C-alpha cells in the first residue's frame, strides 16, 4: 500500500484529499504544519507528499527545500497561490507537480497515480543499461551514475534526462518535452522545461560529467553521443 503525506493547514482540504485517496486504496497521514512532516519523514517513509505552500511556521516552499537536501521523494504542491512565478519557484525548488486551489480532487488523484507509476521497483534484475560517455543509466531502477557516482535527480528531472538520452542526437521542442514529462496537457509557461534543464546541468557540472544538454536555439534541447 502506497503511503501519502497530506500537508495543509486547512482541515477541510486535508479531509477532502484523504477521502479521495483512501477510496483509491492509499494510506494517508495528515499534517497541519511543516514542522511535523520533517520529523516524521524518516520514521514513516511516505511514497509521496501533497504539500500546501501557505502555512504557519515553515511554509511549503521552505519545507520542500529542506526535504530535497535529504530525499528525492515525489512532491506535489497544492496551493491557493496561482501566480506563474510561484509555480516556477515551486518546480525550481524540486517539486514534481503543482495544482492551484480550487482544484479537482479527481485530477489530483490522476496526477498522483501518474507520478507513482514512474517510480519503478529497484529490485528488477533485468535492468536495461544505457551508457553514454562517462554516464550509465539503469532504466528499470531509474538510477544514473557519473564516473561511478550517483546522479540524484527528481522524478521530472529524471524523466526529461532519460528521454533525451534514449533519443540521442534528436532535438525536442519544449512542448514535446512538456507533453512527455507531465503525461497530460500542461497549461502554463514552457519555461518550466528550461528550469528542469538548468537544474540537471548544475548537477552534471557538480559531478564534472562529459554529458552536455545542448540548447537548440529557437527550438528546444538535445543530448549528443
């Protein structure tokens, strides 16, 4: 049974989300503030967090930043803050998705299912391996190593990187990448792709990798072999 944390200071929102998730067979733990969540991550080991931004004490953005220092756990923001800047900032801090309030609980469930489907078992013994330059990518485990060191990516970062690696030398538009990475029609600024690329490039640089995500000006991105 997949375990999901729901973090929101509005009790009605928490209970509504819980109702829909439990109906789908998920185990749900509710939190009203960020302080509680961070202390329970290691003990309860959730599979995904649904996180509000505007909360007393540690807000959702700050909590997301803290979680990303120790975990690649999937995070979905659900927030009344509908500004494009907040969406970009949330994704930049490492969130995997963003829903604006008021939202459809059914849509939230669909997005959760989409993300969790991409988190495959790490115990598959028939792991497809792709090697490019100084990088090895193990598709079934969703594991990447650079010169023997792990390249730690969020779900969306990994999905984008894997798509470019599996289609080496082929450029993709931002719209094509959005459709592939989000798995449904995304309404918003395609700059979220630029942000994902920026974050991946930073992590590749930190490991001094030979892999380079190339900008195809006026079009999109590609990786060459």
